[in-house]
């Protein structure tokens, strides 16, 4: 796989293997395997997650954090980090389409565009009564 830069552009964090699974899919599709620093909340408390986020931001100058759930422990820790560092941008509920657009963007300032691509990628198709509300 190829490299997009000398250091990661964002943190990808979530439950269990969420981050590594999405990063693997991004790398397979794009050939870019170093866009993200990965963080799993497995066996970590809130303070541990915050420390890991802080360390990644400090080590790589990262200003974008993607998380899985709006009310998950990684998101809570990222919001705490934002209080310390208002220049950190947080995207919750991230999906593959969002990450692909982010990786293809020329710089991290296109986060809002990537979020819109991810939102637009969500669809609902119902077959018969199963999808009826």
C-alpha cells in the first residue's frame, strides 16, 4: 500500500475493532494506509481515551477526530479534548463514504464536505412491508 503523507491526518476511534476495520477498508480502496491514527476503547476508561487522543494530537499535529457513536466513550473523550483544544474538529457517526472523501481531499479543511458525502451515502431501500414504518 502507498502512503499519503509522512504522518496521519486524523484520529479514527471507536468500540472494539471499529477503527481498524474502517481503516482497512479505506486502505484497500484507496491504497493509502497511513491517513489515520487508530484508537480502540477496548479496556480503556474515559481518562485513558482522553490521554491517548491527546498524545496522538501532540505527536502528529492532528486536528480531526472521527468516532463511531455520538454518545460513545471515544466521543465523550474527544469532546473533553475539544475544551482544551478548540481547534480540534470532531465528527461522530463516521462511515466509510466520509472517510474516503476525507482521504481523497487535499487537506483536512474539507471535513465538512466529507461529512456531507457520508450523509448523502446513507440510503434506505425497503422490500414489501419490512421497511414500512
